[in-house]
C-alpha cells in the first residue's frame, strides 16, 4: 500500500486522512499536507501527517 511508505508522501500533496476520532467510522478528511509527522520509513496504519487546516491523521489515500 503506497500510503504506508513515507517516501511516497510529500509536503503539498492532496491526501485523504482518517482523524483519531474518526477511526471507528473510517470517515476520510481531505486536505493538503503541511508536515509529515511519522519519522519511520513505513507504518502499518499509514503515515501520520498534519494538514494545512492543522488536522492530524493517518494517510489513507492520495487525491489526484
């Protein structure tokens, strides 16, 4: 899964993330990556990022 690799995510990309409070429902929030918060190269639940709206969550999909 490409959203699990840090190398596939760049600042300025449009992505869909799942916020912590939305994990039970899987509701996806869309926005632009402001900062990558996960330091490791991969993460099984997705790379954690902060959007330009200051929301923090794990990347689940890329928006084209």
